[in-house]
C-alpha cells in the first residue's frame, strides 16, 4: 500500500506503465495447461463442494505418493494436511505450537509474515519474537547464532519448548541452509526441546544438488512441521494450494484451527494440484531459466562491485548497498529504491521490509523474462555511471 503511493507520487500513469518490476514474488510463467484443464474438469464434474478440512482423500493420497516417488519420504495420511497456500499454515502452526507463552526464534532477514504474525500473537501474550541476525554467517542459520540470542535472555529455562522458524531456500536471501549448519541447529533444538516450523515453499528451485532436509536429521521429524506450497513450483499462486507435513497430533491441531477459520482448500484447486503432482515435467525447465537469470544478475552485481551472498535457491538476491548509500549521499537503501524507480523506472524491494537492521540492503527478484531483466540492468547501469 505504502509502496503504491510511493510509486504514484513520482511517476505519471504513462511512466508507471513503463516500470520493470524486480519485486515480483511469484514465477513469471503461467500455470501449465494440464493443471488448468484438471481445474476446469473439476468444475464441470461438479467437484465444487466442501472437502474434508484436511483436504480430500484423493489429494492427500496424491501428495503421499508424490513424496514417496520423488523423495523416498513416507508419510501416513494423518501426517499430511492440505491448505489454501502455505501462508495460512504459518499462522496456524504458530497458533498451535505457542498455546502457552513461547519464544519464537526467527532468522533475520525474514519473510515478513513470520515476524508479523509472531508480533500479532505477542499482543495476546502467546509468544515473543526473537530475531537471530544471520548477516555475520552469510545469511546461514547456525546453532551458535541461536545460542548467542538465548545467552542474552534473562531466563534461559523459559526457552524450553520455544518455536524456531526456518525457511530454506530462503526469501529474501536465496540462501539454502547447509547440512553442517542445520546439524548445529538441530543440536540446539534438541537441547531446548524446541519445535521447528520449516517453510520449504521454494524447495523446487535450488541450484546445487545438496539440499538438506532438516526433518531427516536425527530426532527432528518428531518436532518439525514442514510447510510446502504449490504457488512457486507450478506457478499456482492464485489457486491457493499448499500442505503441511508433521507429527499427526500437531497436524490434527492445525486441522482443528484451520477448520474453524478457513474450512478447506478450494475443491477445484485440490483437483488441479493432483494433476500438478502427477506430472512434474516443468520444474527442470523453469529452474534452468531462473539459473540463467540468476547468473546474469550476479555477474552484473560483481561488475558493479556490489557485495552479495551467492543465492543457491529461490529467485532472489539480497545485495548490500551500504557503499552506494555512503558514496551517493543516500540515507539508506529505501532512498535508493525510490531513486531507481524515479530515474530508471526499475522497482526493487527495500531491505527494510525484511528486518529493521537491513535498511541498507535490497531484495532483487529475477523472476522476470531474461529480456526484461537485461533491460532493467541496462537502465540501472545508466544510472550508476
Ligand atoms: C517463504 C514463503 N513462504 C510462503 C509464501 C506464500 O506461499 P503461498 O502462496 O503458498 O501462501 C511465500 C510467498 O512469497 C514465501 O516467500
């Protein structure tokens, strides 16, 4: 809302039409045809009624066989629950796991709902968000960083049964957490008997082959709630489809919460999701085009001496513009964002959106066509030089 006003205040309507947005948080391609067809069929076959709150049996079975075929991961049906996107699951999981007062540890920079929902819940004294700054560790989360935050707390005992939110591949940094770091996190999780909410919405967009599944680490499955989404992988953001995997008791409580506030995911979207799971042909092509864009963008940042941590997943990079703020006389990167919009008609997201301490950073999304990305970089280049 704020940014719309911002955009409007600088640019005429004609100029606004010319803006290239590198703020986009969704894939730049359309939902594949076979998925759309299945949705249309569902309507024509009158599959348009409520399903059970945790999802239709057919959808949960399709998720179950997809996980066993693709990942050799075996989940009972009562460990799987379908939902209208990943986002409501963040609220539901936090509500369920923080029934009594709890700390919620959130690596920063963070996807805004992690922090905002925790802050909302803290108002009814259900939880207290604690940020774990990851800047020193190249945006990786480590057990040591969490311990440092715990060490500053007044009463270490009250940390027991806290919640830790993880997001890998990460929005906004594109970082994929390494096995070594996740093992160190798992140790702390065990020591303090914590719960983990793991958001894997970008799981299908990783650019190296060593993704570590946190829930597979020793003793972690029983204390981890995994959230996944159809939004990014299948370009289904508007269909609202996601699912959660976790210990049946927790999934059951999330189901009770969602049943009361949401009912169920759209029956039509659930049918479309079955088609998506049964033919995952597109992920490789899409990953390839994201990789091309990522490399173009990283080369451009390097050529312009802008520091960044190399993203291994998702479709974002989170560069540090401190030097540009200083040399250009900008108060912070938010001012640079305004300048780029006004002078180059290129929109990027200020780092402030992802944590107060990131006011000198920006998030650049490369989920645009390669042509558009190149065009945006030419415009920015003209601005810099
Ligand atoms: C980390 C993360 N989790 C969840 C979501 C939302 O996913 P969904 O569309 O499934 O609600 C997003 C969307 O940008 C995201 O970046």
